C-alpha cells in the first residue's frame, strides 16, 4: 500500500499509556488544514474523521478534536480527501497534483471516460467519503 510516510503519526495515537506527542501535533495540523478549507469557512464545521463518525458527521473543530482524542482516525484515511485534499498530492510531487490520474493517450474511449470523470470529479470525491 502507498501509505505516505509523513502521515505515519495518524495511527500512532498512543505511546505507552500517554498520547504520542507527534500524534497530538499531527492532529493540530490536521485541524488547521481542515479549517483552511471552504467547507469550514462556509459552515464553521468540518467532517469528523474519527473512527466512529467516519467522515459522515459534521462537527465543530473542538468536538472533532475531542473525538479524535477518544477514538483515533478512521482506518486508511491517509489522504484527507474529505477535507479538501487532492488524492496523491503528497505522494507524487512531480505531478503538480492536477494530473494524478492518467490513462493511455492512444485510447479515445478511455480518454472520453477520463474526461467524464474529470467533470464528475467532485461527485466522485464525495462518494469516496462514504464508508465502503
Ligand atoms: Zn467523530
């Protein structure tokens, strides 16, 4: 799997009987990132990525912080797609993020499908926020 190494902290919540300091710092960064997104600026709420809410519930950042302390992150949420992050942004820096999905150029049918996908990209991303 392509687990970005810089997000290792996400699933290292505890260090012995205490919270892992790296995790606490990471959560702070996560909340700051989420709060810089349009979702939050418009609604003052963000999706809660804790293991119970699974990005299905909107909460204010203080509640999300508490939930994360209590429950930890939902599994495999390496890429914060429900919080405005483009998939593979941080995995593939040469790509500028924009063209992270690429198909063979010599297949028109697939290209067409790709164009459709691009148009529906926002819907696709929303769908990804639902539990599998
Ligand atoms: Zn929650």
